[in-house]
C-alpha cells in the first residue's frame, strides 16, 4: 500500500479496545473525541468530505444518546477515544487484513478504532452508486460504542451493506439497543408548546394541525408525536428556525386562540415578542406602530417578570402565568389578572398524591393536543394535570390535580443534545 | 493523493489482485463461517491471532450453514447452495456476527456494577 501502514505499526498504533466478550461494554464518559487519521485518509473522497461525513455519522448517534462526539485534531493520538482510518490489505498495523474490493468493507474494535477498506468504492451520501461512507461509518461507530450485529430489518447494525435510498436513519431498534448501554437523554426544558397551524387538505378544507416543540438553551426540537421521536436532524438553533425572537433561554410561549384572536407570544426576561405565524418571523411592531419587544408589565398588567412559564387555557380563556410558587390567572378578554389571584400553585393545581408536586419554579407548562392534557415540567420530570376524561373515569380526582411525577424521557423519547461543533450539520 | 505509475492513469482501475476472492467453494465457505463466528468456534479477533482459525467440518459445518441460512432468511437446508454462497458474497462488515460464549474466567470480586448497566 502507498499508505505505509508499517510506519504506523512501528509507531505502536495497534488496535485498542476489546474483542467481543471482553471486559467493558460501554465507554464510561459522556464526551468522546474522534479523529480521522491524517496518514490514513481515503484516496477517493476529499478530506473535507471525509471529515464531514464522519462528523455527521457521530452526530446521528448523539441525536439518540446522551453521548457527545468531538473531533480532536490536537491531542496526542493515544488520548483520542476513537480513531478512524482507511487502509488496504494489511493495514495500519491491524491484525485483520482487508480482502480487496468486494465483501469486507470495514471493521471496528469495540471501544477502539475503525478501519475502512480503501479498496472499496466509498461515496458521499448524495451518491446513488458505490458504498455510502456515511452508512458504513454509522454502522462501525455502533460497533465501537458496543453494539453487535443484528439481522433485524431496518437496523443499521445489519452485517451486510444494503443499498437503499441515500437517506437513512437510526431506527427504533438501534435507538433502544444503544440506550441499553448508555441510557436515555435526560434534561430540562426552557419551554415546550404545541404550535397550531392551518393547512388545506386535498378537498380545499381547512385542517388544523399541530407540532410539539421543545426549547432548551439556544436549541429546539420538533417532536413527532405520531412517531414518538424528534424530527430527524434536530436539534436546530433557535436563531435559525425562529427569526426575531431571543436566541436562547425562552421563558414561555403563549398562544391566545379564540374566535376573534389568534396571537402567539414568546416571553423572556421582562419582555415579550409577538410571532407572525404566516410570515414565520417575529413582528417588529403592532397595529398601532408600537415596536416589539414590549414590556410584560405593559401588555399583561399585573404579571411579574421574569416568568417561570405560562400557558393558555382555551376553555377558560385564561393565561396561567407561573412565578416561583405562585400562579396568576390572566383574563385575556378583560386584560387583567383575576381578582382572587395570585394563588399558590398547589392550591390551583393540587397534588393527587400528597407532596408529589413541583411546588415552585416550574420550567414549563404546556397544553398538549396529542394527549389533551396539561403537563408541568421541572428538571427531568413531568406531572400530568387531571383532565376531563380522567375525572369521568375517576370522579374522586381533584380538578386540575397533578398526577405523580414521571420522567420526561419515558414519555418523550430521544430529545438529545449534540456537540456544538455539529449543530449546523 | 493516489499514486499513478501510468501517465494516462490507467492504473486507476483496481488491480485484479485487489479484488476480494469470491466465496465459491467449500473451503472458502468454511473460512467465512469461521471468520464471522457462525461455526461455533469464536473467530480470531485479536491483535495476535495464533494460527489459522478453526474451520467447521461435517455435521458442525452443516449446522453452521443452517444458522447462517436462518439469519439470512434462506431455507435452512445446511447445503452450500447458490443462494447461500450469494449471501456470503454480499458486501459486509468485518466484525463477526455471533457473540462469543461467555468467558470462563472466575467471577469478579463483589463491587458496584458497571455504570452503563446500572444507569437506569
């Protein structure tokens, strides 16, 4: 090989990691570094393409696990967790020789390194010929992380390369398998809400649809309730998807939706922004020419700021604003707080099981159209609010009672952070 | 950059020497089954393999073929027919398919279980 594998071998670059049956099952740290070896690059793809494809392959796993992957070009080789390289025949000091073009195209060492057979015709994911390097890299990273082969249809961990459409994703079984080793993604949210939109169907009838969004720091995820997972490729930066609103740490979202009004507001600090659903951007000024953002104390008199969270209750035409242990019910028609408010959250939303309650500083409260229920989020837990159906089934339940807490990750799957370097992939 | 020895770069075409040898006979199939863990004998998968991997023969070979056929949704005849050979020749990852038997090492001393297993 022109790649001088012997020189690598002499430098002591031997495969690390464990053959199957070895000791460790999984990496013990959450951020793993990787490097495409400069002395073992593909002869068929540009360096930029190789790095981009490998980075995307790592990102795909981080979208479904609590793992972060970071390209490290500076650390000594021995300090890099996962090294990747291309080679031919006897390659890179590896005891497992490649067989030439056809058949074996790559292999990986659990918790170790990844080798690609440079005699294969690897292509970028946009190509419909050759072997997709992205697909192979995702598969081999699965091995490095501790996954064995499976023959389950749809799994990326099938041993054979299956040429398919260029787009592929980790399927349900891959997600569950890797989460057995590394756990599910946990985390708090700044706000969560259902976004209502109107669409015309094939008969010209207006249909109301909704999508669930989760916001955390400067990122957001669209949650596909039907598939019980986030949209492929999320998270995305708020800056990219929601032009005009603050780029991070949104406190609350409220959609005032009556026969006469259809207004959407984002809240942060002591200000609020109105969002134009049709133009898909924040309004810069209102009908009177007053500019946004506005002070919460101006638009919603009697409401303190900064808020913890808020949601709009369509049945009562009230916005519930939450601040520490208090809740304020705001009448949108009269534009004022109801007389008897503020009240303690525990008074308006009592615990079904005593003491099983968030009590104060709720991260997010939102009405889910998927579950026809209000949910409170705090940390990695959620509380579901008793709805009409629950009351019909169990009349003893208190109105607006909070069912005992559960983990968010058990109801909304795979809302995972990715390493910031891969955010724009 | 690839090295080309011909000015017209005709050596861009892969050399026949670099083509993987197809699995077309009993011996090659035995090696395949052993290499990818189908023979029940764990394929050598370490930095210093000692000698060639053990290959299955006779009834063990038929059973290994059946296992491979079942996994690949083929009739489990135990025979090395054309469909089975075709499945063996499909492009594949080099990591063995079957998990090895559990190690016979003495049990580890009591202590906290590995983090990854205990997390949830």
